[in-house]
């Protein structure tokens, strides 16, 4: 080990270890290219000027749940932080009162 000469990058042994250089241009990140930025979703509850979501507002609470009873995320619904917390609490209360199912 101590007396071994250093291997050069151009030596035939090192070519098996390194992948060949790409001839079609520089590397780009994996995955599809994004051609546009997605439009930011606005909070439906803020737009309708609903100050507080209560567990008794069943039509609103059901629209933010899946058929299986799961709470939809903010990324999907576009709800703001405040209303998402209120919705989560209302769904959990409705589940406890057996108005909404725990699972589908």
C-alpha cells in the first residue's frame, strides 16, 4: 500500500470505475422539467368570509374530507393555516360524536 504508485485518471483501470462522460451536453437534475409555476390556491373559507368553522357546519366540514373520512391537506384544499386547524378540530369532534366516520 505504501509503495504503490498513484493511479492516473487516464489509466485503463480507472475507466471501469467511472461512468463515461455524456456527449449530449451537461447533466440536468432528474425528473420532468416544470414549464410553469402552479397557481397558488386561495382559501375558500376566507373568500366566503367565514370567520370560524364549527363542528355543526356539516356541509363545510364534509367538503374538506375524503369519502373514506380522511382530512384533506392544505396542499390539496388550499385552506389557510387558521381555517385548516379549525377544520381539523371540527372533523375530530364530528368523528367523536359519530357524525363522520373514522374510516370508510
